[in-house]
C-alpha cells in the first residue's frame, strides 16, 4: 500500500524563486534535512545534501538560489543545480544530482510523499 502524503506547508508559503521551506525527513531512519522551492510555478523538493560533499547547501536557512535565480547553488563550493531536476550543471559534482522528494500541490496545500527511502521524521528508526 502506498504511503500517505505528508503535509508540508501552504501553497502561499512558497513564493516563485523565493525562500525555500526547509523540513526534516527520516532517510533510512536518520534525521535528514530537506527543502522545497517554487520554480516556474511548480514546487520541487530535494534532500538538502550536496552531490559533491554530503553537506547542507544553504548559506542561510532557506537561501538556495544563485544570484541570477536560475539555479540552486551550494554555498560551499558553488555547485549549480537545475531547480526542476536537481541535476548539477556546474561545479565539482557536475553530472551529479540532488535526491528528489515527490511533491504534490492541491487545494492550496503542499504535501510530500514518503517512499522506501524517506519517511516522516515522526517515525524514525534511529531518532
Ligand atoms: S559541498 Fe557543495 S559544491 Fe562542494
């Protein structure tokens, strides 16, 4: 049976090219940061973990856009990621990818879907 969607935020909490909504998930039972942004009208979410070094990417909480607001940027060594796909297009991990989280948006609410890898933090195996 598929996992139920988990409510993340209201649609209005995610402005186009604005601050991300940051949240935590349990990835294989471990608390792991994640984020969601709005890009070209759609919400995209990923684990907050650079493909270069497994570190959080935002230099200030929720700040993931590069100066031109074209790409998601890792503040550590400057890797640039396509916001719709998570593909790294520039930097030391070019060709790598952010780990995506499935998102839906309906009736003004944004939700994410757990899977075999990530679960709500309220159900961690190792809190
Ligand atoms: S840790 Fe992200 S580019 Fe190096």
